[in-house]
C-alpha cells in the first residue's frame, strides 16, 4: 500500500445530504449551490429537520494548481509502481 496520500486540491468541498426522499436531496443540492456561490469558500454549515439533514465543509490548501498537479502525477506514478509489485 502506498505511503503517499492522494493529494488534496487547493479547494475541496464535502457535502453530505440525507433525505427522506429524492426530491429533498435534489432541492437541497440546488439550495446549497446558491448558498456556496453567495458565501464563498469560507462557508461551513449544517442543518437538519423534518425530511432530512445536510452539512457542508470546505478545506483549503495553499498550493498552486501546478504544484497540485505535480503531486498528483507523483501519486499516480507511485500507484503504478505499486501495482507492478
């Protein structure tokens, strides 16, 4: 197993939605898209009630896109070497 963790993008959004029905999930996704657009990358929230619940967390890492892609390439190369063993 690889010692190198999958690189983290400069921005990663984790959204968890649990609903009593599919319509709740879709409606919540639409509402969250607007909320994220309005509040930007410092947004973090959780909510729940009748019908379902949801949470949003955003992680930021100070890394350039170029550095991220170099790290990702290194991770891929390591995975290839691992599969050959």
